[in-house]
C-alpha cells in the first residue's frame, strides 16, 4: 500500500518527537540532535530522506504511531478503570459535527470532528491532536460519526486501515441517546484544514471579550522581534506572527513593522495581531488544571482554583472578576487587558460542562466588567 502524499503531514504529526529522533538515527541522518521542536524535526525528516525512504517511514513508523493511538482509544472506551474516559458527546442540529469531551484524572480534552463538503475535518485539545495527528480522541470521534451515519466508512482514506476495528464495537448510538445534547449548529467552531467553518461559539465570545481588554499598538508590534523567552513559550515573536500572517519580512524592528503596516494597514494589522495573541493565549491556557469550586449561573457566580506550578483563585461575581495569585498580566497590564491565561483556563473549563451558559456569561461580561485582586 502506498499512502498518497496528501496524508503524509497528518501521519507524521502522529509521531512523537522521540519517534522522529529514532527515525533519524535509523537512517543515519546527521544534524538532528540540535533541532528543537517537533515540527522542525518533521521538516528535517521530510527534506533529508529520499521519497522511497520517506514513504517507507510513513507507512511503517507512521502506521505504528496511529496504531499506538488506537490502543489508547481502546483503553478509553473499554478499560474498567481507564486513565481517561469518554464523558459526553454532542451533535449539532445539522448532524454534521460531533463534539466529544474526555475526562482524565486532572484534565479534560475536547475534540471536534465534522463531515462537511465530503471531507473530514477535526481539531483536538490533546498534544497530538493540536498538531493535526490521528490521535486517540480523533479516532473515537470518527468511529462514532460512522456509527451514527454522519459520514460513510472510509471517509478518512488510507490512514483508516491503521484504526483498530474494536472501536466500532462501542455503542455510541445509545450513549448519544442518554448523554448527548442536541446543540444548535451555530454553537461550534471547527478549524477545517486550511478552510475555516465558523459559527457563533464560546470561542467566538471569548475572542470578543478579549478584544474589549486588549489594546496592542504599533509600538507593541515593532517590539515583537525580541528573542522569545524559553520560560514563556507563548511569548509573541516576529517569527510566529509572520507565520500567522503567511508573509515574509526582514530588517530591523522598525523596518519589519513598517513593511507589515504598508502591506496590511494599521487597522487590519492590529486586528490580526489581536487574533494571533488570542490564539496563543487559548493554547497556553490548556496546561492549567482547573477546579470549579462553585458555579451558579443564575447568580452569575463562579469560584475556581487554577493550578500548574502555582495556585490562583478566581472569582467571577456579576460583572466583577477577582484574581488572587502571582499573575504578571493581572498585576502589571492595568492599562491593557485583563485576559490572562488563568482566566482563560477557567472559561474553557466552564465551556466543557456548561457551553450554553458559558456563552451567555461571556456575552454579558463583554459588555462591562470590573477587575480586582492582585
């Protein structure tokens, strides 16, 4: 079997960084030890191997990686005491998209998968899913779609041969009858490869909320060229922003900023910068564990604790938000925004349990919010 090139990137994304380094060693490639980042390793493998070697690697190593994720999927569905379990499934009113929620010991994962225009598109919050790989959650979501007749078998294409057949034995249909909420088609956002199918969603409301409390300037954009801090991987930088803009620019900070301003215009460029920083903020929030101690939407009251290395207590009451903990964004960005990663993590945790109510809460907070705490 020769897998078409259109699947290569997703299969390679399913591999772990250690898998990619092992491939480099097996093929006696030089120079990979100094490469940092999974995507950089993928690019190195793609450019260093000849076509025959690359195809063999994709079919053998990539196939094993997909099978490994398939074994994880089986554990999620069938283990008596799973490390992670499928908690709920939601289907939109058009019967084109599923939203699945998985619960781990101290984490949650959300997966969206859709069948639109005869193609499968998906996004997932796990590490492999974020990179576009065929993760365990995606395999479960796809198998559920086939069983619910949302899409026909073989909609994924050749990589589907690596998915375990046992996933189809799970009774998604009866689970849907007891745990699935019919939600409006407008309550979902799906990044569909390079096409974007957008609906009104909690993410959309988060973005509107973010825009209210973010005020980047041209000076901010011209300062992006500083070296990203290793302790702050979400720190915006020119390389990431230029990639987001799908453009190239070189020179000094001022020259690059001038190039971008001339190309996009100040208003459009600032909007794109807000979109870029919002995307980073959403991604960086996923590393935090959130304990929702009290949630009462009727009173507009949310009390939560957010932890990673340090602990943060966040209280939302009416149109007031208080944040107690060592958060630099909260302490020092008084004239800019109050949209820190910890608060973002709370909103994302709320969305998993209460998507409709969270949407309404965010829309009310977008109108007017006061801030307190330290």
